[in-house]
């Protein structure tokens, strides 16, 4: 499709102003007529010349996956088969939730050559991302017309949760430096640990782990190495209702919960446990049967990367029934949600029902916005009302959590930045104490 260029429109506007001047001063009439004829002739000639211009083609190399909130550089290639350099403007059809500060791009593609671009894309929504065709606007020889065409191919990629904390944990664990993450290893009763092997003493090993018989035979310090109980099952239940739709630090509370569960999945898979995932509060409910092994992180990511919070309420009774039906054997059930003070009446009964067969953990995300309201100075009446409301909200919430703990439900209540480590610490504590 060929359309007038901004240059042509500006010239037409100038010619129109000359026409206004010609109406006021008759001496300007010949100038207006001649300029109009020249402009018409130039436009016609330029349009004919533009028909012979070769088409500029473009292509992108779409990454197979992207991480939420992580900027990705995507290569684009523009090719010009013509004999003259081409001035072009390029705009890509980006998926919903993907933005780029580099579009539209305007530049010159050399004759019989190509231009390679590295465009920055910033995904802000998880799920399947569909790229459309690339729009190229090619200027005519005189710049009076713009030839618009669509080129390239449609493509699709997946935008996963930002699992950078998982990768960071993997690197630190390879260095045997989990303390940097804040995950604490607690002493546990001897019944819950199993002997794995003998190895040479390392700095930091407690004296109780030194095997003195092996040390006397080897004439060097030998330590006993233990491993946690393995082949146990963890079921992660994600509340996909409306209560996790709010934003918290650039991400939704739902995404913060997913990141925390991903870290917990990585730790559990590395410990030799099975991890299953399910959703509730959305249609249709999703279920991933428990998988095992570090390689299963890919399976978990592929399952939950397109989880989205809905507009309906999260039904905890339905979630409990689903877990009891699909997995009747004992497991550690972790329910990720945002607890409300009014939740006690419809939350406690299903969790108690779950507790008959499973070890239950309620992971609740504490809202940073409400905490900030408490920390702000109070100088006006509306600030005092907000301060009191926030205090009451947290007090009622704390009462619900305390009742859950008294009923034998393990709870985690933390801000988005602290929730991953809090969940990791609780899992390690449960394993070391042999509670599962």
C-alpha cells in the first residue's frame, strides 16, 4: 500500500496556505497555480518511480523463551535488494504485554545489503506471546510517498516467571554456600536423617559428625555425611482467584507467589522429593502430577508459565477436595494465597480436612502497600484513619494465622521479597525435623 508521506502532506499544507494568500492578494495567484502544477507533476512522477522499487524484507529471530521483567535483545535483519539505499521506518507487531523502547525504528538500509538490529524487548505479562508480521514503511525516491508492506513471519514464544532466584540458588548450592541465601540448616532428631557416605572432614563440620574409627584407620579426619529423607511428595496449590491480582513492586502478587514456589520446587527436586502443582479459583483448574529430579524444573515451568489470576474467588474447599482425591497419600501441601481477615470461616475447615492426611502449609503474601501505610508519618486526619485501618487489618490477619497455627497448620506470612527464603527455611526445617 502506498500512502502520502509526511513530507508530501507538509507541502500540500504549504500549497494550501499559498491558496489562502492568493485569495487575499491576486498577485499570488500565478505562484499558487504554478506551484500546484509542479507539486502534482512531482507527486505523479515520484509515485511511478516508487512502483519500480524493490520490496524491503525483514525477519526476526524470536527467542524460544523469555523471563518476566527481564529485558531481552532480539535480532532483526532488514534486506534491501535494490540499487539504491532505502530509507525505512520499521514497526513490529509485538504481543500484548511486551514493550520495546526501540520501536518505531527509522534508518537507512544500504543498496544490495542488509541492516542488523538488536531491539530491546521487555515482557511484562507471562504466558504465550504471539508476534505478528513486521511493518516496513519505505520512502519513495523524492520522499513524497511511503510504501507500506508487511514482511517476515508470525512466531510465538513463551514468557516464563522470572526464575532468576532459582538460578542464583543453583549457583550458590554448587558452591556449597547456601548460607548466603539466608536458608538455615537446623539440627534435627537422628531418626529423620539417613547415613549417606564417609568423606574427608571439611571446615565447618560439627564434631558429632566425625567418625573416629575411620579417622584412626585413615590417619586423617573423616566425617559422616547424611542426607534428608527422600522420595517424599510436595503439592503446590496456587490460588488463581482475584485476591492476588494487585501489583507489588512492579509485579503482581501472583507472580511473586509463583517465584517463591519455583524456588521451593528447585530445593525439593534437588533433595530428591517429588513436586506436583495445581491451581484453584480459576476455570479450568490445572493439575500436574508429582515429578522428580532436577530436570523436572522444565516440566514445572512449562506447566505453570501461563497461570493467570482470574476474577473469581479462590475456593479452598474445592482445592482440598481435589488434593484429597488426586493424591490421597501423605504429602506436604503448600497453599499460596493472600490471607484476608474474613477467611477464617471458610478457610479453617478445608485445611483441617487436609491435615487429616497431609502436612499443610499456608503461605500468605503480606502486602507491602499496607505495611507502608503503617510506616508513613501521620500528620493529617485521613492519614490517621489509614494508619488505624492498616493496624486493624494486620491485627485481624495475625489472629487468623494464630488460630491456624493452633490447629496444626504451618504458616508463612512474609512480604514478596522475603517469601521465597521464608518458604525455603520452612521446608528445610520440616525435612530436618522429620515432620513429613
